[in-house]
């Protein structure tokens, strides 16, 4: 797989991982891609990608919709954007059969929460992805549930090209997500995987303020 290293790798922190990831994505710089980060941990990584590629950075917010009475089941997700998208797990919907109107009401509630979260991080309207090369960036992947929902939502918004780029992820999850994108760049797929944080020397939580500061800085340099 192009852009992939198979040997275990330890990243110093998210910013340094972003610099390494950016090197693998430099061939896309001429396309002026839209770099979308999954907050909060994906933002420092995506910041370095967008800065290296000299292109636009935005966040992509995803809110999971849990099944009523079944906290471990996900009925779907709401994906932020200029044209917000909804992803539905039809199999779980058939199993749970929520009351009429419940899912629609919950979607609207989660959409309001997305809008509140975006105001917390930045005052900018979400960037439009239609017809653009879009690079979705996170600091790593564990189960892939949020990334999978994000990719499905982005695909519905009709980007010209959709790329997933992460520093580290389990090999089986990478294979599972591959069909959802035009290109997948993963720098390391260590075995055994453990967790994303295990592969960073510094994996301290990214704060809301750090996210807001990085987004503001990125807007000032593009």
C-alpha cells in the first residue's frame, strides 16, 4: 500500500506525527486539498499537514446516535459540514425499532450539539467538500467506528477525491476502511497494536483551547 510503513513506529507527539504524515501527502499539495481534522487529537496532526501543503484546515465533528435503552448500540451518526450528513445503521435500526420520530428528533438534537461544539472551536462556517480533494486526518485509529461514520458522511457530500491519512492504525482496520476512500495513507501498522496512545511518547490530551488556537493560526496562514 503506497505511503505505508509496516514496521512498528513510535511518534514523539502529535505535531511530529503530523510532519511525517505531511511528507507522505506532499504529492497532493498541487490539488489544494481541504484538510479535515477529527477533534480533538486529530487537530495537531492535521495542522502540520495543512501547513506543509499550504492549504485549508477545518474540523469535522461527528456525533454518535445511540439506541434508546441500548447504550452499546449505535443507530447512526451526524456528521458536521456545510451540508450536514446523517449515517444510519440499518441493521441496528431493524433490531431496535425505535419509536416513530425518535431517530429524527435525536438527529436534530445531535446536530444542535455539533453547532455548539463548532462555536466553541471556531466561528467559521464549515468548509464545503463538494467537488474538492478532501484529506481526513486523525491521530490514529482504534476501532474505526468514528472514522467510518465520518467517511460515509463525507462520501455523501460528493468530494472529488477522498483520502484518509493517519499516523498509526491496526492492520485489520486499515483493510476494512480501504474501500471507503480513494486513497489511504497510514504510516505504521504495528502488531500487536494495543492502543493509539501506546505508539506516542507524548499522548497528552489535546484541550479545547489548543484546538481553537491551532484553527485560528491555520486561518491566518492560508
